[in-house]
C-alpha cells in the first residue's frame, strides 16, 4: 500500500470517528502540495463540510489532528483555508523507497491470460519510396504507444499494413522498365527502397516534361492554360502506360506481377534494415495486395444487406447522412477499390486472425475524417470493435526549412537522418570528451545510442496531436530537455554505483527506517514513486510525451540533488547507502521510462 492509499484509508477512518459518516474513497481528494506551501500532500476538505457542519479551516484542523494522532506516516500538518497540507514522515518515505527498490519492473503491469487484446497499426509505408521523416514520427509513436499499452497490463499485437499496390507503385515499375537498364540494389550499391524511390522521382520528372510539352502544343492550338493542362495530363502517354500496367496487375498478368514482386522484394529488404536501425518491430505485417479483394467482398456483402447502394454508373456508395456525414465511395464504377475498401478488407483479415478487443490506428491527422467513416462502416458490417476503434491522430513533422514532397525528391530520408544523427552525436561527444578512453567499438555504439536517443526523444516529447518542427542540432544538446541529457544523467548514476561497488559498498534489500531525510530527498522519492501513475496516465491518454517529460523532470531534479548533496563522500554510512539506493532507483525508473519510448540508455558516456 503506497502513502496515498494509506492516507485515504486513514481519512475515511477519521471522518467516521469525527463525524460518524461513511465516505467512499473516490471522495477523498489528495494532490501534491503546491510548492509555495509546506507539506507533501494536500487534502481538499470542502466535500466534508456538510458532514462536519463547520467551516473549512476548523474541519481541516480537526482532520489534521486526527491524522497526526492516528496515522504514523503524518509527521506534521498546516491548514490554508479549505486545504489540509500534510508533511509525511521520513520513515514513510523510506518504506515507500523500499517497496520500489524491491520491484525490478516498478510501474509496469504484466498482462494476464484474461487481459484485453489491443492491436496497434503503425508505419503503413508505400513500396514506391523509402521511409521518410513523417514515417519516423509515425513509427516512433506507434512503437512507444505499443510499449505503454503493454505496460498497462494489456496484450498487444503490433501490426503494419504495407501499401504495395496501386498507380503509384506502377509509376516506379514503369520508370525502372524504361530508364533502369536492369539496375539492381547490388549493381548500384543502393538500398532497395532508395533505388525504387529514385525511379518514382524519375517518373514524375519525365511525366512533368511530357505534360509541359503537350501543354505548349495545345496552347498553340488556341486552348487557355487551364484547359491545356487538363488535356495534357489526361493524354500523357506515360500516365496512360502506368494505368495500363495497373489494369494488367489487377488482371494477374504474369510479366507485370513478376516485375512487381522483384521490385517489392528489394524494397522490403531496405525497409527491414531501416526498422532494425530504428529499433521498431511488428508481430504481423499485412499487405494491401492481399486485403483489397477481401474488402470488395465485404462491400458486396454490405450491398446485399442494404447497408450500401449502387449508382447508375455501377459504383458502390455508403449513405452516411444519417450520421451527420456525406456519401462515401466504396467501389469505383470500374469495380476497383479505394483506400476505405482496403481498410475494411484488412479489418476482416485481422478479426479472423486475432480476438481483438480494441484497435488503434496510428495515422496522421489529415485522415481524421477517413477513420470517422471507417468506424461507422465497420460497425455496420458487424465488427464488434468498429465503434470503439481509436484513431491515434498525430500532427505533421517538418524541418526548420519547411515541408517535404516525395515526388520531387525533397523528402528527408529516414536512413540519412539516422546516419546524420549518429555522426553528429559522435562529433559532439568527442568535442565534450565523453568518448575518451573508449575503444572504437564502444565509442561507435555510444554514438548510435545517443544519436538515435536524441532523435526519438525530441519527437516523442512533443504532444502527438501537435504539428512539430524537428531540429537535429537542438535535439543533440547535452543540456536541457533532450535525450542526451537524460542518457548522460543515467550514465553518471551508473558511474557512481560502479565506484560504490569497487569500494565494497553494498545496497541492502531493505533500508533501515531511522534516517532523517532532507526535503530534496523526500521530493525525489515522491517523484520516483509517481512513475506508476505516469505510466497509467500515458496509457489512458495514449500519450508518450507524458512519459518523456516526466523522465526529464526526474533527471533534472536528480541532477540538482547530485549537485547539492555528497553521495560517496558522505561520512554517515547509513545516509551514504540510502543515497546510493535512491540513485539506483532513479536510474531504474529512467531506464524503464526511456525503454517505453524505445530509447536505450548507455552505462558509460
């Protein structure tokens, strides 16, 4: 039982003894005491005035006196209007620290056989280009969210849907056929996803040149610019060829399918390398080439049951005006599917594969409407979790220079970004002397941990719903709210613990209660203890940033303590051992918190 739970029980006992009333635990509100007042925890007494039939100050005074006499963890109290500020005894803080110390996975709840199963979809790349900065934010949020949901005692399945079919894929294939001269990842020395991305850009370049030429021709024949552009785009031979290729692909043309498979395999090998470096994994990967037909089948089933309707041109639609939305296209007139159809098909396959209790989609906020519609359609089609699906909607990520465009090849590539972060970490660490005395392998590994930690932390500390600007230089700073600052504090604590071990000092399983603690030490134990509630809140709010910012606040507080108090030079042996135990538990919580964000922490730095 933690301090808050004990106090709640004592307050309930006090209200019964003082006023003869039984009060539910939910009515006892405890909060952290504001910094300007003395105390650790504050009880709000206003809900009890009706039963005390006295003013707020007198009620608070009576409850305070009862607690001081009957609850050993309360050392002192003071009253400010209707707020009872309680000072907790040092012995209670040590008892709390002992409980945390005994729990290697403090704050993390393990799943049981009866835990709900939560499926989380993230990444969702296209096989016509490599992963870019936008995907980095998606992957890091999805991975962190999966860890946080699992830490709240849920079973979690991490899943990815790969957009491996459609006109954009055919563009890359056609460009490679026309301009590739048989180039392969081996012959070019390029990662497969980068190679295919180059041909996607190449298609766009040739297509634009073609449109420009046709526009000039049509304008010379008397058309205005707008008409000429529309006609040029419709008559572009290159675009026509790409559309013909898509029709052949859908008709299972063996030659087109063989080229598609070969090029996609190059891309998957490239993706795997990127995911490995990023530290991101999946339990199950779905491919749209397998799900779109399932979706068509489900839509036809909905049409038969009268959920959907067919227009004269043969296209199939859902009328959502009853839900305050509009009409939504589900199958085009030529029978081809749209994204919505594919998502329905993927949902069908997933539901067959897993007994899903909750489904979370990690997708950018430009798709908010799409998921609102998907939720309604899945519910109509009988998927139990359809209505309760969660769209974990996040904002765009840009660089200080502005937006990115894949077709124009101005996208910040994920591999290049990670490599640049690692190089910058190595440079910065060398300049600060943080890699002195390490072997090349050790220095390289620390540069990787710090570079990727800087990238991940900078992205995850921002509220996911907000648009953000990623600044590589700012993120690698060893001071302030950054990954490297947190990692450096962790490494500093490991250094202190190593020195203690070398000096033969052992931290016991249980610390004795008779140590008088300073305000700073009590506050630090309180912060460490908060970790369990922080993990719970991050799970309820689907918010990795809560854990990121809590971890920063904790190390900031610890650094102040480290600066103000001796640890290894402390002459009182019991106090020295206590401070080592406190340091060890701060580092444990930092490691667990950063682990939930997918960030490694180095033992040396």
